[in-house]
C-alpha cells in the first residue's frame, strides 16, 4: 500500500490548513464553546461547556455518487460570525413566545484537489445547545449534488447512558426505547438522549428536515457516532441542486433531564411561519371511532362489525357535543380496507365511502351539533396511490368543513411505495428524502385547503410546525394502541421514556385516556394507573389530544373523565419541575385561555414520592387544586383503578407531596380564584 | 397505528407457518445442529453446538427497491436434505488436499401476499461450522431482483469478546483491529472473530462473493447483528436476474482459537477450479523496488529519485538471481505517478514506461538470469481509466513473459471511479457489487493471459482462489508498509491479530522480512524483533512472499536472511499448535517439495514461554532443527536485533521450549535427515 506518498501529498494539500487558526465562538452566556477548523485536510469541530469537552474533535464530510468526496483535502479558508436575539410568538403551543438568541459562526471549507469546490458549516450556539448545518453554495464545480453519505462525526467526550430507538430495522419508530451504555448503542434514530457519567444531559437530533434524508446515528465504536442517512432507491441518498443547506444537526445540552424538556432549540432553528394567517388551525380535543377497532369490537373493513357507520358516527358526535369535544375522528369510512391493504398491496380510495357511511350526512350532523369531523387518510405508505388523489381528497374535506386530517402510513421500513421518474413503483424507507418531500407536500396541500395534519407512522418531527403551523401533531413512537394488542404492551416506564426522547422532537398524538384497564379483563391492557392516564394529557404535549377510550367507558367513570374535559391543549407557559430520564417527571403548564395551571407527574414501575414546590403559580394568587392522584392501594398491575380525587386551596408558597404508585401518575388542575 | 389488524392478518397469513414443523439438520459428527423454519410469517434459523445455543432464533429476509420485501408474510413450504463427502486437491496452498464433508438442508420459503414469490436458503453444516446462502429461483413474479438490503440476523447466544475492523468508514480495511466486548462493536467488516464467555471461538465471514455486494455486520444492540450490504451509487445494492444465489454467510465454530486457523470451511464453500490447467500459476518469493519508496529513498514518480529505472531494476534482478528469488516487483515504471494521482484524479497509463525505464530490456535481462518480473498495475481505484486499458496491459506483460501482476487500488472508501451505463463517472465503495465484479473481471482477464493476480487495497478474500487459482494473494489489512510511515505503526499485537482475523479469509501479501529495525534509526520502524520478521513467513500464509527490505539490508544480515531464502511458500500440511486470539500463536507447516517442516511462533507485546510438543513431525524421523529465536535480551522496543541462530537434532518425541521476547517470534526449519 502506498500511504506514504499519500501522507506526503496530504501534507502539501493541507499546508495552508496546518497554518489555519481554528475559529471559535461561544453561546450568549459564554458557557458553551464551539471550535471549527481544518488540519491535515480534515474539517473538524469540537464543543465544550464550562471548559469541559462535550464533543471532542469530530470530522465533517460527505461522500457523493457523482463527484469526489469532501474528505481529506479540505482547508478552512474563511469565516464569519454574528449574534442574533429575537422573541417570536407561537400561534399555538406549549408556550406563548420563545426567545431565539444565539451566536453564529460560519466557516467555509475548500477542497484543494482538482477543480476547487466549497462548502460551509454554520454553527448556532445557544445557551441550551448547538445546531449546525452544511451549506452548498452556488458554484461552477458542484451543481448537482448527489450525496451518497453524510459523514458527520459525534465523538462524545464522556461515557454514559443512552436512550435510543433502533434505526435501519424491520419496523419504523415503534420499538421500545433501549437504555444502554453509550458504547453499546447500535444504530439509532434521533432524538437520542444521553446522560454522561458526570451528569450532563444531551439530546442528539436534527431541525428543519426539508428535502433531505433523515439522519440516523451509527455507533462506530467507543463513544463515537457517525451520521448515516436513510437510504434511497436511487442510490444517492440525497439529490439536490446547489445552492442549498442541509437540516441542522442539533445537540441540546443541559445539567439536568428537566432542562431538555423545556429547550426550544429545535423550534428556534426552524424557519418562521410560512403560511401567514393560521387562525384556522385550532387546537382541540377529540374522540373517535378508533379504539373500538383496536380492541376488536369493530372493524375498519366492511361487514357486520364495520365501525364507521353513519349511525355509529352520530353516536360519537352526540357524545362529543355533550362533553365539549371539538373533534370526532372516524377511521374506516372510505373504501380500501377490505383485503390485504397492509403494505400497500391494495389501494385506498380517499373520496369514496362505504355504503353504510354517508359522509355528507355525518358532517352536516356534526355541524348542527357544533362538532367537527376529524378526517382520515390511511395510505398504507402507498404514496403512489395517495398522491394522485390527494388534492381531491383534501378538497372534499374542505368542502364539508373538515379542518383537520389524521394521515396514516402503516407499512414497515423499506415498504413505502413511490412512483419514480419512469413511472415504475419503487420501494423507499419511511424517512428518506422521498418521504420527507412527501410529508411536506401533504402539509402544503392541506394548508391550501386550510386543513391541519396529524400524521401517524410519520416522518420524525424536526420542528417544522414553526414553519407550517398546520402540522399540528404526529405519532412516531409506540402509542397507546400497543396497550390494545402489543406483545408486549408498553411497559410502565414507556411514557416517561417518551418525555425525554420522542417528545423532545415535538408534539405527539399518543391518544391517552384509556380507562378500561381493569386487571380482571382478559388480554391486553395499559400498564398504568388511571391517574397516570390523566397525567399524560399534561406531560405528553400535543395541541390535539384524543380521549381515546369508548364513550361508555367514560360515562362509567365520570369523575376522572372530568379532568379530560377540563384540561386545555394550548398553553402559555411550560415548566419541567423535576425528572430523571426514563424514571419520573413532573411538568406544569399554564392554560392560554385562563390563569389556570395544570400539573402532570409520571413514574415508571417504581412508586415514588416527589416534593414539588408550587413556586410556578402566580404570586399573590390562591388556587383551588383539583387533584387526581393514585389511591393508597393503586398499582398498575394489581389495582390500576384506585384513584383519589380531592380539592384543596393552595398558593405558590406551598410544597406539594406527590405520591405516585408503581406505574402511577398524578394530574392536578389549579383553578385561579 | 393499526398494528392490531396487521397482527390478525399475520396470523392468517402465517397460519400454515404456525403449523409448520421446523426443519433440522446436523453436522456429520452430530455436534452442530441447525434449525430452520417460519413462524408468524418470519423466516428464521438457529444454530446450536453440543446442545448449547450458538445463534439463537435469527430472522432472514430482504428489502427490494422494485418489489415488496421478503419479511413477515413468509412460510416454509418445503425442504430437502443431502449429505456430501469428497476430498479435493489444491494446485497450491497451505495443504495438499482438503476434505469437504457436510450435511445440507435447503428450505423453500414462499411470500403469501400478492403474486406468490419464493426463495430458498441452503445450509451446509460442517463439523467446523455452518455456511448458508439464499437462492432466488427462476419464477414469474421475481425476475429482476434489486436488493436494497439483505437483512440476515445473527443473534449470538452468548456475550464475549470481538475482534473487528470498522466498516463504512473513511478508509478501507486498513484500521487497527478493535478488541471489544461484543456489545460494543460498531459496524464491522468480515471476518469478525468472537470468543464467547464459555470459550467458544467463532468467525463470521462470507464465502464465494461473486456478483453481489460485500456483507458488513451491523451491531444492532445487545449481542445482535444484522447484515448490511456495501452501498451502490445505483440505489439497489445488488441487482441480479433470477435465478441466482447469494454468497455463503459463514460461521466457523471451534473450541479453541487454533481451530479457526485450520478450518477450510470458506474454501470448501467455493466452487471448484474453473480455469482447468493452472500449472502456470507458480508460488514464489520475490524482492522488489517498493520498500525504498516507502522509506522515501526513492519515488514512484519521475525525477532524480525515480526508483523504477532500468539500472535499479537490473540491480534487483542480480540480487534475486544470486539469492534464489523467482520474482522482482517493480512499481512506478509506467506513467501516471506524477501529480495528484491519489484518488484517481489523474489516470495511469499501463503500457507506457517512463523514459528512464526500458521494460523490454529489463524483462529480457531478467529472463537471462532466470528471474521473472512481477508486473504492477496501480489503478488508484480509477476503474473507469483502468478497464479500457486492461486487455492491452495484460497482453503486454504476457508477451514479455511476466506471469504475475500486483494490482493496487489506493483510494479511500467511497472513492472508486466507475463509468455507469450512461458513460458518467460514478463513485463507488471499495467492496460493493461493482467492485466485486471488477476484481473478478481482472482475475479472468489475467487468466486468459496466464497471469496470476495479487491485489492490494483489494476486495476481501472469500475463498475464490479455489475457483480462480490465479488469484494467488492480496492485501486487505494493514501491511508492513505501515511500519515505514504509519501513525501509529503496527503495534506488536498486530500480526497475531491478523492470524485470527484477516488471515481466516485467505492468503495475505503482508510483505514480511524487514531487517532495518534498529532502534537507533530515526523515525518509523517495525515493532517486532528480527526473529519475528522471520516467523511471519510461516505464520502469515501466502503462496507468494516478499523479502520486502532493501538488498543491502539483507546482505548486512546474511544469517537471518538464510531463513528467508530457505522457507518455502507451498505446503502439503498445516497445523496450528497453539494460540489465543491477538496474544500468541504457533503454526507448523510441511514443505510440499520435501519432507521438511517449518514452524513460526508469534507473540504480542508480552514475552511468553510456550511448550510445543513436536508430535507433528513424521514418525521415526530425525530432523536437524535450524532455530532462529529471540536472543536473551531481545525486545521489540529496546533490542529488536538480538537473535540466536542455532541447530539441534530433534524427533517428534521432544517438546520444544519456545521463549518469545516482547514483540518477538521464532522461526524453525526442520530439515528431515
């Protein structure tokens, strides 16, 4: 092998690089420092916090299918810096406004071999973490950019524990979260959460995933990770024309787990609202014809057990109207559900109803009751079948006053059907560039019809709700339905895991509120107490929240049901009061429409006692606390329905003693007096 | 999410599968058992040995770019078994003949969804391990097979230690071997070697890699691995027309490390010799104009320090003739070395010599001395430049009596240049389907010209030397040249690591025999004793072996040089006498051309004392043992040149006391009396 000569050549190529200063910038509070530069032809970055390394020297680069790679002939030829500070308002959200304050460092690298080519990397350094993205400028020697791999390294300075969801697997995002030493991670989806030995909490993710492939984190040995992009049937995982920028690679950094929950770094790195007036996007709570199919009481497909009948729809509408739910979701009303629809073998028709369902009659009936149908588009990830129908399908809903649609992409990884440029069906991953493009096409099409989107089996959330506020929620992890048939069901720690992993990406339509969890019932059930089901409405943020259980189960439990009726879905403020990843968490949120506060606390399989100072409450104010807590014998396994509902008057000077049963939770409504 | 329905459908689809018996077969000695079947629509296998699980239930399947995947709608519909036993001869090798005895189990799976499709899996169960491959039969519903991923799982039953080379990295196969817990492996090339906690030794690799992409092993968490194929610029990592079979996925199993060394499972799984009479393929030793470039004494490129001059060539030819070396390698004689050739930016001309080199005169001179020029084709992995010249380049060598060629593919991963169907340059990995095809085209073209191939920066070895006996050797790991300029150099454990990892794949042209290792010399040097350099000729098998150092360094050390002159390169028998992965090893081999035996022992950085019974020697025979051992003060760091050369008479009844210095070794020639 001839590496000797190569080494020599590299020394020549990189001679200017060797002399390069590295460029540095810090967060506004001076605590986080990023250093970017080149040496021996390699482009690298490193991150420290309070003088301690967080990410040690890590390479940045690309492989291309149509050009020599950006690898070891790079030198940093220029840099720019700037500072930024603004506060922006959310049309809906977990907060009313967010401060976006960062220092920025952009470094331009040049490939010195052959015809010169450049790219730059822009780092935005916040007090709560770092985001960076690559920019491919307009240039003569790199026009069509066909990326076979992005090779961004993340060399963690410290050992520790990681919570991660496997990527490149048979399924999508619907595995239980792994909790392993960092060194034992396989290949992970983002967000991946890490707690280092010294107690630092990190979340690795990306922001503003637009027209690019999702980034997976491949463990490369030791505490080193390399990005790997979700595959494409085309070869190049990303094909773009310069100029363009990649999504932001993000590392949120916090001293404690709670700090990750309230970081707005992902949203801040997204572009502002691109849709203008979005007053038509309404946060809401909903019920629907859904859980009854999961528990095999009815079917999506036609036949004697068909769930989506006009009659059944009206029953749900009546229930929604009576109990103050804006929305009624109806799945299975359109044809395509009979036969082997899973995996897209058969195609759905998005505008044709089964004979036993009269869409117009149902929407008219809903309107007369002040209720809104929540539309449904199950695609089975057969995008080739869905896209040609999309415009008509949304137009139909708009015509009937349906202003939000739940989409679905049930199919396993590598099973999404697209039509390629030649009209052939090609099979893609759920999170490659084609999928990313498709999901945004849906959101944009829906926006033209003033319709909000809640995607299930979606592309992961990277904060695009800031730019497209009609992208209100999504799934993207194991939801409640695994408690209907999962093998295993979601374990008691699952929802606490979600708070510190999946939820760091954005809102999730987890569909809480299952009350039929009596241990005497046969088969599957949720592994939570009933109080925990209530607490999920506060802890798992979404601007749309389902009351997922059957109406009759709520009617049989009117007192806990009252919390679901009371709890808002739009907030002016959020506080994470305590928490450890995967163990427990307490979150308080303030209603946007009143001065009321709400609190949710969750634990895993262990009983816990949390002392929670009420300092988040407004000063000088008294609140009636309506407390929904685990009863003295509550236990997810033996006694999940034991709940105590009580009221007391409190002020911010008090400290609450919160006792959580194994698999339990607590929900509190603080009514401002 | 709608998994409930899916689960139901799966139960229906797999109902026959649920009733399926699983199919079982054992190795000829009955010790290894393989069980193959389907349940819940998944195709799975498992392997046990002596009743203890080795590989627990592991899925098998494929993703396609042009068809629904083979995943969870599979049922095992039929099976066949057979037994096989033959003994075949090697034209050259580490043994004269090999017994190929196995029991075979083939199971056919059918995908029950949509238009029916089938594949089968054939398991060959040997006493020393298992190989299995997929077969895509001729069938109406799966003609053009475009594989986006092969998803073969390897779920190890036990924890343990792994020795592995990272895959999907910036470089090729030229990293130091990692030694980590199995759970801490990242993504690995094969062969990957594992020692389980109970002491079982496993080697994961593949056999007969033809017209397919190389398999990497991706750690997926815990002790679970999934295959991932080397990428392609086309999208589908493998494109084939049915019928075809994949390479064999192999798991060699042994109670001890030594057992892996002498397993012939990889060769046995390859097809027999396809070239007919290969008497023109000659094992040989060689010297060459090569090391002097690595130590910067001369250059590949033109100029005052040009190494490949007619005059210098004649000097090496004289040396080779005088000391009995058949070959003289000359690198840098053809044009293309000036400028930025690395990475294929410039193109080599394979038939045009630099003005200071007269190819005809050199080959004529060699012929007159009974010496053979070893040709050289450095491609810089610019296949688009090489392939159009290949025919003429081999024809030229054949005309001049050159019967072996060293090829080179210096370029980093993702940097090989090919021309696609539209004539555009595309960049490929070093081990994808295109590379696999290219390397075999070279070997077949060379065979037509009766030329043997020794590829550097090659595709990995999967035993194809059985089918193409002119594919005599290759590199494919860090070779000796890293001791000339590596940062770091090869550590003292490197060669012992190679014996139990890289060498399990097949012969390696490591280029041993560097004597200039005096610690007083400046800069880089080999981290071995001189006795260890000699021992490498026996321990690192190759039918061609270089005496890599400069002639003057051999002339200055005539006594150790004698071993290099004496040692054969073709063997009738090989025994691994002891060894622990990465720690030490002793190997004995019997000369094909005589009754003499040779022994090589290596240690890592630790001094060792090994007691070696000479029971491998022929019974009733006395041997003069010419022993080249580490001197009493030998140490790779402080005193690498301390060697004791002595003779004594021995028989098979004796036990040798082998003392190895830190970083040391021992070489012995047993001359039959």
